[in-house]
């Protein structure tokens, strides 16, 4: 595979139906329009990444690799491209977002996984994923942080949503960090590594988790 080979990145805003189908609830960040899902394609391999900065791109692998990662847009292009290439090579899977009732099913499976492996743990969820909060809050001592001002300070499923300023104290408190893969795009991932056990969730971090040996849970992705 040559670095000058073309890789196409399609980054148009997706409708909620295109992104996650038709879930019964309407509280996902994608439905609020704060983030977009961009998709890279390489030889039929598809890779996606969430970002709040997006645009069209078509170029070579070399151009993607040489692009300075100075903002969320460029990091998202790199991450989506990485996921697409590794998917084509058969090195990773689950690089396409689940749809319809699957986010609810995934959250239930995550709840059961944590009950089996982290029973009684204090859990911190980084990133607002409502179905996960809904599934975990009745069972675990759960805290949630997010970057969206619309979520910060609200209470969802009996769980108060804190802002990023709570991160350091939360890490000291927690037994397990449950972290959105979008932290790879918004350049906040380093603060969650090497301190407490971490499980990443979502499609964005599929390729990086494979390469780095990080634990990832994404039960219903494609």
C-alpha cells in the first residue's frame, strides 16, 4: 500500500437518521447538531470519527499523515482515515456507528459487562452518552463529565453532569474511567491515560485502541 494512494474523506453533515437511524429517544448529541460524524473510505474500508469541526477532504495518505494536527478538524480527518485503513487491512472492526435500537442494546451489554468485571466500582463516564448513563446510573456510583455547556449543570437520569474542571478530582475519586473515544479528536485523551483503569467506548477510537492495546467497548458497531 503506497502512501500516495488516494483516500477519500466525506465530511458532510449527516442527518440524525443517517448517523444513528431512528432511536426512540431524541437526546443524543448527534441529534442536537453539536457534533458531526465524518467518514473516510479507503478501498471499501470505512472509518468514522466524531467532531465539532468538519469539512470535505480528498487527498492522499501522505497528505493526511503530513497534515499538522492543530485543530479538531484535522485530528478528525486523521482518526477517520486511520480507522478506514485499518478496517481495510482487517486490523480492526466496529468502525461504523450503530443505529436505531442498537445504542440502547449496547448500553445494556456494557452494564452487564461492568457488573461482571467491576461490581461495586465507582465509575466516571467522560462524555455525554445518554443511553449509557441511563443503563449505569441505577446500579453504579456514577459521575459524568462533558464539554457541552448545554449538558453541564443538568441532571440526567438522576446523575449530575459536571464540567471539565472536575476532571482531576474525579480521577482521584474513581475506580474505573469510561471514556468516549472522541477525546482522541478533541485532544483531551492524555489526562485519562495511565492513572486508573480505562475503558474507551465508541467507534472513533477503534483504530487507536487496536494499535495501542487499549480496552474498548462498542458492542453493536459495524
